[in-house]
C-alpha cells in the first residue's frame, strides 16, 4: 500500500476517483496558477497598471510555458511554496521586457489560494452532478415504494410499520438540504484572493481594489470583503459541507448494511452476486459498496478537525495552517467524490425484497401494532394508562403463546373496535405519504 490509498493503483478502485483526482493533480494545479498569473497580467494591462504589450507577452507566455516540474519540486522544497519557481520560469519564458511585470503586486499566497479555488470550482461541478444523480435515484425509489410495508426500527428494534418509501425519503431529504447549503456557500467559497504582501495591495496604489475586482471578473469569481490570507472560514465551511454530504450518504449505507444482514434480508446492494465475495465462503455477498461509503465519511469527519485547526492563523500571513489545508482538503474532496460515486451505484442497483419485508412484519405477530391498539382503546373505552397496561400485558402473552397481538387483546376486552382493520399494518402508516410528498416536492424545487 502507498502512503495514501487514494494514490494506490491497488486500492484506487475503492478509495479514489479519477475524475476528481485529475482536478487536483500537480499538472492541473500548475496550470491553474499560470491561469491566475495570466489573468492578473491581462486585467492589469487593460487598466494600464502594467504596459499592455508586457501583459500580452505574459498571457501568451503563460499559455505556452512547459513547466519544468523537477525544478518546481526543488523550488518547493527550498521556498516552501510553489509560486517562486513558477514565476521564475514564467519570467524566463516571456523575455526581459515583460519579465518585470510578471506577478505584479501579488504575493505567492494570492496565486496559490486563487488557483485552489479554481480547482475546487471544477471539482464541485463533478460533485454537484453526482449529488443530483443520487437524489434522482432516491426520489424514484421513494415514490415507487411509498406503500411497501416494512418494519420501522428504533434502537435497532422493530417499532412501528412504515413504508420503505419513507425510509428512502429520509435518505434523500438531507441531500436536498446539502444542495441548498451549497448554493448558499458558493458565493463565500468561490472568491478571488488578491491582497499582496500583507493584505493591503499597497504595491498597486490607489488602483488595488479595481485590479482585485477586475481579476475576480476575469476568473468568474466573487469578491471577498477583504483579502482572506488568514481568514480561512470559507474553506473550513466547505470542508464541513463535504463531511455533511459524506455523512448523510453513510447513514444510507449503514441502513443498507443492517437491512442486508442474513437474518433480515430485506435489501441487497445489487443483483450481481459476484460482488462482495469471500475468499473462503462461497455463500457470502458482502456489502462492500456501503462499507466504503462509511469509511469515507468517518475519515472525512476526522479530517474536518484539521480544517478547523487550520483556522488558527497568526496576524496578516500565517505559518502552518496553510499547509494543513494542503494535506487535508483535497483528500476530503476526493473521499466525498468516492462516497457519491458509490452512493450512485447503490441507489441505482439496490435490490428491494418486498416479500421479505412483509414477512418480517408478519412474523412479529402484530407486536408493531401495540401503539395502534393502545390509541384505539384510549380514551374512548378506557384511560390511556389502563390501555397501555392491558396492551403491555398482552404483548407478553403474544410472545409466550405465539399468538397475534390483536387476537390476544380482543379476547381481553369487549371494546367494539374494528379488529379486522386493526390487523392491517399499512393502515398505520400515519402521515408517511404526506412526508414523502413533501420531500419529493422539495426535490422538484
């Protein structure tokens, strides 16, 4: 195994996502930094901050530069940042007359942070698309199974009858809130960074804020209130969103694992029995997709603490917090991408065993109707306390004598209830259908 399974050819099928990983490759990051340098020169050339001819040379040179990555690595080790060596190579590329105007008025962190925001924006396009695909599959499942009877479980014990569609709607609802949260988050996250050495843009004189605004527009980014060199809440908030998304997917995955247990048998991850096999037990079909989703979510939850630790930064430019972000945030994006990829497979291929769901309800001998019977008796025919006591005692008899709870209670009271109707678990779905409709309406918004 490599230091990170995300980079391991052997473990990559489980923990890595090629589409998102490519957005965070060294080559893509270097290109993003060059794009920022070119955009900075372009807007400065148009506004007269630097000569227009020099700006044109820088833009052309940035597009044509073949970066020496070996020199970049050496420069990174020496300076602690990638920009110094990149700027040196770009200056050599554009020639002597334009070289002095490369990186005009900016600092290394301006280029790195803005390039990182560009990477995040590209990765978000992938994450949003996958989030939408998972939501679409879950919306379909919720609607399809709005009357599919199953046991609702609390504290892992059978509690009340519910439709499977409600369980799915409850998987879907937080994903829709995450979609909403992202819309609110983007204007704070996708912002330009340009502050110069100490966040004052002093090198650009009175035109500093105009250059900042022009650079934001050039890169199609929003404007921050101030340069955010040591204000890292935007990235920490994004990390929190990543952890929320993967955590909500893991809740679904955990439910699937529990429902797929041999003794329960209500769902399977897929009809393909060759997946999740065992080296020694041919009968096994392990829920490996769900396992990876949970592993990704729990890892993201632990990594989130790093992003919160990175909020503690000194003065106008900091020391170690920046590097903590480098170590943490790309990994969180990658793990969230994997969780969404696996969740899409799960939501698209989930096998729902409706017969087994009903069988598990039936074998409970009506015990899940205990609340329904209690409320049917009280207060019309006896006090609630008396009804609860009667039904509680009847539950013990039903278990001991293997009888249906409705039959036991009916034999102990002359209350004129519709006992036949009481036996129908589907009739005790309550507002489940209304809740499913609410979630599906929210999905359509």
